C-alpha cells in the first residue's frame, strides 16, 4: 500500500525525536529513508535505489542507526512511528515527486499500487490507473474489489475526463453482482457523460 497520511497526525514530540535522528544522517541516507517511507513499512532496496537515483545504495547506515532492519533485499522500518516521522518530515512537493516516481516504477508490475501512488502524487494518471486495475480485478471475477477501485476514481478531484468509461464499467460490474437498478442508473450516467 502506498505511503499513507498518518504522519500528518504524528504528535510533535515524536516527530521531533525522529527528526533529530534523521538530522544525524548523511544526505543520501536521509533521502533514502524518506524514499522508503513513501513506499511503506517494508520496501525493496531496489525501490529505494530507484527513487534516490543511486543503484549502489546499501542502507547500512540506516540499519546502524536502528531506523530500519535489513532483511535480505528489503528494508523494514524499525517502528511504524519512524516511518511516519520520515514521511512527515518531507515537504509536500517532495512527497508528490517521490510518489510519482514510485508509481512510474511499479506501473508495469502492480497497476493498483501505481494508482495509489499516482493519487498521492496528485497526478492525473491516477484515474486511468484505477480504471485499469478495476478491469483486471473484474477479469478475475473480483467484482466487489473492482467496484471499490472505481469508487476511488469517483473520489479523485479530476475524474471528469473518465466519466464515460468509469460509469460504463460501474454499470457492468453492478449488473454482475445483481444490482440491476444501480446498473441502469450507471449506464444512464455513462450516456450522459458521452454527450
């Protein structure tokens, strides 16, 4: 799951403690910790390397500071509060940049995860990625999950451009799960969006 916004609600005293530990890090290590925080509690080292643009980065300094644990080719934050603090330490523009880079990196492997990162980056590609992820779920007969992904599109501020395919997909899924009346309404909304 893409990094969440829980860090915005981190008590100031905890944020200060995490920030103090981060201030002791070299620039590359601080960037790596923030990049890892964008991904989540566990993150492949290859993702961190991609996000910071350093294919040789090894993360040992982060482990020596007890900020993360190295587990094979993966980093795990030593505590969720450290991850939240690292996430909360970034400016909004930096978070958006890292989420966008994470989305682009994972798009071919996990379109639903890419959609979440695009959404957190406030990138207009989120809507299309959610539609694609929904279609994949529907193709595997996971209709409820597919509908939930379409609901995420509806919550986006810039979903107007995809109203026709969105409502058409909703109509088909609602029909699959036996909600004929709602399906007809969604089909009507698709027709309205086409005009």
